[in-house]
C-alpha cells in the first residue's frame, strides 16, 4: 500500500524534530535543552511537538523502541525452514542495518543513552518489552513449550547480549561501517554452540 501524503508529512516532521533535537542535545547536553527550545528551532509550536513525541526523552528512545518492534517483526517473517537460532541471527542482522546517511544520528542517540542515567534506565526497560514475543516465536520454531523448556529464553537472552555488546562497541569506536556487520560477527561466534539446538531439532523430525 502506497504511503499517504499525510503519512509522508508526519514522517518528515518527526524526522526534523529528531534531527534537530539530537543536534541540540549533542551541542548543549540533554538536560540543558527544553521541549520549547526544540520546537522553536524546528519552527513548530510545543503543542505540535507533543503530537509527535510525548517528551524529549522519547525523541531519543523512539529508535530503541522501534528497533525492538522491528526485531519481533523480522523474526516472525523469517522463512519457516530456518531453525530458531538461524532465524533470530538473521533477524538481528536485518534490524541492526543502518543506512550510511543515518549512522551518525544513530550513534549520537546511543551515546546520549549511555551518558544520561534516566534515559539509560528507560532504554533498558524498552529492551525488555519484546522478550516475551521473541521467546514465544523461538519456542514455536523449536517445537517446545516456553513455560517448561528453558531453551528459548536462553537463546533469546544470550543472543541479545551478544548483539548488544557488538552494537555498543560500534557506538564507542566511531567507525562509519554498518553495525550489522559487527552484530553478525558477534552472533556467529556465539552461534557455533547454539546451532546444536537446530541440529537436534532436525534429527528429531
């Protein structure tokens, strides 16, 4: 379905707010910038700002939130023939891919998360939201009950840790490459052991 003009307009304004806010946060510090100042710089009212973001925290956290939503969507969309480990690995690589023109913004967002304690705490909460759906989707692919079999949760937890560590390193080191490469390499190292679960599932069929 083609995107409507209204949807395009909304996406454009949200993007302008996000870019402007991130620039102000970087120049002056998160706590020193107000919603009114962001709105004024963009050329909109504070009321209009509120139609797009509940608070200035949400400008930074929206990327984190959407990334988690996309992970669940990407995992659900993986081909049925892929085992749970392979499917989740590919979902992480797909959702950690960042276009060249967006990489510096993404890096700034994540640096702010680490520097601002209140944001870091909320971001941690955002990361835990989709744990249930991810575990449920993994359990379906493994053919097990997640309430009695701990393996889906183990896979979700360990792979999230590997992907998170790789992404954090990408944020810190300042390289301009795609973080998906680092995430994929980290998961591949972990995957050598976890793939045994896929092999056992294939044998059981």
